[in-house]
């Protein structure tokens, strides 16, 4: 998919709420707050190996959720399609700049696409 940081961040965004609270906290500390395994272990009073195991288990769960549901994959495909449509609208706007009605309709489509990204 991407590099591991981006992959896990995206998976957490879609499925993080499905993880047990502790696994979610460990992932957040490790990936978002850039804490080491030792720092997390010290903060939660468990072993470094325990933190490592919890993070690996959480990563595995996130990947299994994606494999079963495919929400991240669908999201990325949708983003790619919207970018292509947006580019095509720009090209049509340039080609048919003398037709005000067409320009208005194309701009309306662009605004609809932009509203999906908010």
C-alpha cells in the first residue's frame, strides 16, 4: 500500500474505533506521538514486549478489517476518480470558455466534488 506509517494511520482512521482501548492507545502513542516502545511500557506499567505484542496484534486486526471491508481501498479509488474528473472539468472549462451555461454547470460539478473533500 504505502509506507507503514501512512498505512497504519489510514487504517486507524477507518477502523481504529473497533480496536480494544489499550491497543488503540498504544498505536496512537507509537505512530502519532512518536513514543518508543519503552516509553509506552513505562507509561502504562507493562513490559516493552507487551507493548510490542499489543501493537502487532492491533496492526494485524486493522489489516484484517481492511481485507474484509475494503473501506480504505474504496476511499483511495474514489479519491483517484474524483481527481481525474476534476482535471477533465478543468480541460472542458478551458475548451468551451465561450459557453457561459456550460461553464456554470462545470463549475457547479467542481463545487460538488470539492464539497466531498471537506
